[in-house]
């Protein structure tokens, strides 16, 4: 069976990722054909789950999946209370690792037992607590350990990158960004311009999609960079666009920015733990991310930060705090700035211990696999989702995420013609124990996260979506009667 040789092994999944997902659909169809079934048959989902369940990229048992009983919007007649929900919203908040409570509890016990002495005592002293999460974080984003810090939250870290890399001088003062950037990123750009006494209307340079299109073309972004030329100070985009799910060509765009003398900063919030990043290799200047989506570190989790080593110890301006100093002098309190010579120099304060070990619980799971294996499994899951909803796509429902697997992560964004039908479909899915999210005005985002989502999850979602669309299409009078 082709699927056995190609995608049923760690090497097979990594090979699929290396081929940019080419062949994922044909492999799924080959598996169905070998079973003598339609690709939409539940037997195919069962087969694929069984085939892949023992690989390290499948760690569902390491997570806590909510039951339908715990969800307020479910209908017991449509979603059995004792069954697990179908959780396809890891792009918003990842599931809790089963070990999180244990690790957090250990630190609470240390606090109760030792008080302040916990900073220097035990298996994980609090003073260097972040050292437990830096190496694996670096591996996930394709960085050297010295290039990564774990600290603060996403927008705080974005501002810290701008402090160092947005240095407007003369006509070089513009910030190029995607016109549909996440709101918090835009507010950061706008406020950074004002911080330098500049009018945002003059220095912010949004790149818009072509008329009638949802996605940006790499060549259009590169052309905008070249057109801005020596007026451009910083290019800052979301690596995976939160609304459409488009995965930008980081390497090409970064190279274009450098060609005109600008710096390239990337918001990796929807990319980290989702796609196989290579921040160091791509020569990215700086990047930041949150750890509560695909990194499963919990709501409002501590964030991630990257500065390429070419910028280390180069006298870049930064906001200083005592945790940016070398560990040996951090407690001297003598007002002599002696910073770390790596990304640690950008740290301000001691990291929150409970948030850090929450991240550690998830990173322990990631350490058992590789991003290339996860990426291959993700490409199979997303291709399967795409195949199963193909006949539902038409005039009233479209997929605005790129069809090319290398240009997307695990998220598919479903766009409805009308906001009312989108909201009604979302509610109908919720009744059936399907957890996805709605983004205004008319998009439902579906994200089969490879670490814990199964082919059966995708199959259940597609069955529920079909039922939900039929329910929404029914005349109100008939719906009430039923």
C-alpha cells in the first residue's frame, strides 16, 4: 500500500514535508482505494489514525481534551456529553498538556516549602528557570540557542524589536506591513511611528491584496519593498496570516528587505509550532511569537523572542532591565550595565515561573518529535480536510487559505457569503460539539493541529459541517417544526 511506504513512518512524513506537501492528496486517495472505500468513508479515517498513532508526531494522549459536557453551547441530543469534543481551534488556544498541572504544582509546592529559597534550590531553580525552555524553543523556530529568549508577551516583544530595529533617520522611516495585519500589530506600528514624532499616515506602508482577492502575492510584496527603496526602515509581517492562514515566503521577503537596506521583523504567532521555521537560516533580523496557540502553554502564556546572532553585542539600542545582564552580576545592584552578549540582553525582568513551566510541559512533548515530521502529518490532515469539504465549496462557501500546501499551515479559513449564515453555521457546529472559531465578519477558521488532532476529528467536523449547512439552509418554519 502506497500510504504505508510514504506517510506511515516518521521518514515518510518528513519526506512529505520536504516535498512541500506534493502528493498528500494522492496518498490519501490511494489509501482509500486500497481499502475499497471512498476517501470520505469513516473507515479511511480509522485506518489513517491507526497507521500513524504510534508516531511521535501523534501525541493526543499527552493532552487533555474537553468533553462535550463542559461546553455550554452543545446540544446533548447532537453531541454525547461523555464524549470528547472535536477541538479544532489550536490556532487560537492549544489544549492543556496532561503534565501542566503536575509541573505547576511542583513549583507551588516549592514556594510553600522553601519560600524565597526556591530561586536557587531544587531541580529547577527559579532564578534561571527560563533556561529550561530556550533550547527546545530555538529548535522549533530554527534558531541557535543564543538567538532566543522566552519572556514577556507577543506585543511587548514586538515593541522591543522595534526599539532596536526601527531607527528612522531622514527619509528612511517607513514601515511596510500587510494591510490586514492583526490589530495589535498595527497598533504597535502606529505607536512606534508616533514615538519617533512621525505621522503614521506618512510612514506606514500597507501592502494590499489585489482587487477581488484575499491573498497577497510574494511578487507584489517584493515589488512594494523595491518601490519603497531607501525610504524603507522595517518590513514586518505575520509569518502565517491569522485570518486567511496564508504562509508567507519569509526567506524571499527578508532578502528583498535587506536588498534595500531595511530590516525584516516577523510576527510568528500563527507559525510557531505549526510550520517548519528556519529563522536563522533565512537571515531574519528579529521575530516574536506567543506560546499559547500551537505551543500549548496556556492562556496569556509567556512569549518568545528572536534576534539573529549577527546583531548580538553590536551596540543596538534596547530597553534595559536587570535580567538582561550577565547572570554573574545580576544581583550586584551597582548600576553598571554589563549585558548578556546574546538575545538574553533584551530581557527585562525575571520570567514568571508558573508560565515558564507551563510552556515546559508542552515543549517536552515537542522534544519527542521534529518539526519536519509534524509538518508532514499536518499536511496530510489538512489535505484530508480539504478533500472532505471539496463538494461543499461553491457560491456560498469558499476556502480563502492557499491551496498550495507550502503556502499554508494547518488552518483552513472558510468564508461565507453572508455574516448571518456564518454565525448560524458556527452555532450549529457548536451544538454538535465542534470547537472552531469565528473571525468577523464571515470566516470560520478550522485548524487540525497535528500533535493532538486525528483524522477522525477531521471526519467528524466535515460530517457536522455538512449537517450544519443543511440546517442553516432550511426554511425557518421547517427548522422550528423539527
